């Protein structure tokens, strides 16, 4: 389908000369830390029981070092749980929800998943879903803090994050249950405004997948010990024993068998984070990546942030929409194909692997900007996006 704008785009986007040194921009699993090598991992615990003294100590070390880097309060509990961040969120929902109505914020795909769990599976009385389209947040002032509240701090599939924790009531009656998988280690989390925080190893520190982290405030622990859900609880969701919180989970005694290779990799990522300056340095690296993209977007390359409000733009899952006139002129189905074609070109050229928008998101691109990604690689990638768009525009005009 021909468009008038296409001939004017191609000359302005010649084939770039420089490629990113590391083309891995996937939003999960994410790029390994700079300088990572398999040989750097301590593999002495492989082939051993995770309940033996030394492997269990390694699991406890992941917990301790994570707590320290994140600045988690001393009275919070942190444990390693099955099934990545998804498993950690599900454990929280199935174990804690029920005694109060629930508000769920749904502004991207995972928030919608948690809403489906609350409304359709757990069938919580009085549950509400506060929704917003991709690129926006729901009305945060509409949240009822006499309810339990479930939300993503950062929308991995939408590139939208909550701007801060000021909207969370300090004197809330309900629990604030936060899926922070693409926020932890890249964004400040206000622990005094949260009650449950979850994440996985595979995001900001570039660890291997399948393991989740579940952090509980004293208020969340009190809920666990005072309330028993009416539904059957699978073994991998059980956080209590004899009516009390199972303290072993928060001391390295995992519910199921973990991968000690993944544990070694997690420890490597944590050691790297410590070596560069901890949380402030991790946040600075992610924010620098966002700033590089924002600087490029401001030049008017026919691409914009999916997040409409600059205060809500993610510094990790940086989601972009295509705004070029030739793209807007395409039918919706062709827009989706054109965006996929641009992502495929970037992968074929070896400049950006796995940079397509999430399958349920509007057509566009998604660049992971977490702390393990070098800003120099982001800067090298951006001209290639312009080039790929011009190539697709020319094809559409033919």
C-alpha cells in the first residue's frame, strides 16, 4: 500500500555504521551483567542437595544480599519461591486475599492476569478492576485503601510505571500487594507504603529464570497468621505451618528444589551490583538508558513513548509506538505486520534481539533498559531503529 510520506523517510535514515556491542534487549530473560561469563560462577554446589549446609547457605546469601542492596526494613521477611515472579504473585494472592474487597490495577497484560485471578478464580466479594489502556495509568485517586490493593509498580508490557508511592495511603487498612518484577533494583520502592513485594531474578540483574522472590511486611505476616483462605492450597503456595508463618522459607529452605546453577548466577549478579555502588548505581544506569531514548525521541524520528505522561515512563521496559505518517495510514492489521517487520530487520542485522512489542500491546518496539544494559549500546541501537523503519516504509510504498 503506497503512502506519500515514505519517499521522504528513506534518505534521512542511511544504514548506520556502528552496531551495539551487545544486541540483547529482551525484557525477560534480560541481558547478563557486563563482563558476564559462565566461568565466573561458583559451581561448587551443583549436584548437591539444596538442603545441605553449604547450598542452603548460598540460598540464604541470595536473600541477605538482596535485602541489603534494596534497603529492605529489618522486620520484613524475604524468601525464594517457585515459578518466578508469577509464582510469587500467585502465592500472595491465594494466601492473603479474601477477608477484604480487592482493588486490582490493570494497565498492562500482567495486571489483567492478576485481575482475572481475583475476579474469576478466587471470586473475591467486592473485587474491583481499575483499568486503563496501554500507555496510561488508572485513576490512582480512585483506589479504596480499606480494600486490599494489587498492582504492578512497572508495567513490563506497557512501559508505564507508577510515578511514586505518594498515592498509597500510609494508614491503609488493606494490604498493598506490589508486583515489582521489572522495578526492583532499578526504581526506588517505598517499603513503608507496601506490604507485599515480588520480583524475579531474570529482570534487572539479568539472572536466570524460574525463581521468584517474595517479600512480606509485618502486616502481611499478621494476615497470614490470622486468616485461613476457604479454598484448597497447593503445596507450593503454602506459607504457613501450624497457623504460623513458615520461617524456613525466609531462611533459604525453599518449598521445592531450586536450581543451584541459577542460585550461583543470582549471586554473581548481586556481587556485580554491589561492586558498582549498589542500588543508587543500578537506578542511575537504568535512568541513563531511558534518558538516551528520550533524547532520541525528541529529535522526531517517527517514534514516541507508549507511556503518554513523561512521569510514568519506565526506565526498564521502554515501550515505543510508531507515529510516522506512513505507519498511521496503514490499516490496523498492516500496522502490526509492519512493526513486526521492523523488529525482524533489527534481529536479522544483529543489532536488537527480541525487541518486538509484547503480543497484547499496541504495535511497536520494546527495548529493555535495565541496569545490565550499557547506555552505549542503547545509543548505538537507536539509529538502526530509524533505518529499519525506513526500510519497512519503502516496502509499504512499493
